[in-house]
C-alpha cells in the first residue's frame, strides 16, 4: 500500500491527521488554523464559527479519502 502524504494539518503524517480529524475539537481548531495559515483569514474565522457541525463530518470524510480538508471559501 502506498504511503499518502499529508496536505493539511501542518504537514503531519496521514495517520496522525486522520486521528486529529476524528476528534471534533482538534478538527475544528486545526481546520481554522490551517485556513488562517494559508492566508485565508475570512475562511478561518468562518471555520471557527461554523466548523463544529456538518463541516466536521465533511472534513473527516475528505481527510480519510483525500488527505485534505474542505475548502469552500477562498478568501
């Protein structure tokens, strides 16, 4: 099985990123910090406000399948 490289959560490994995505609080915070780190301040703030509900479930699925979090807003 080929090793997947991590694209989100500060360059952590795939397994560590998936584990962090499973935990709602860490997924919520790391998702917001990742977006802010990319220079997307508005998207990071919106993740802090709305990232604890359906966004968490979508992030979890995308992290498992693609190794990336959801990117809806690019500002």
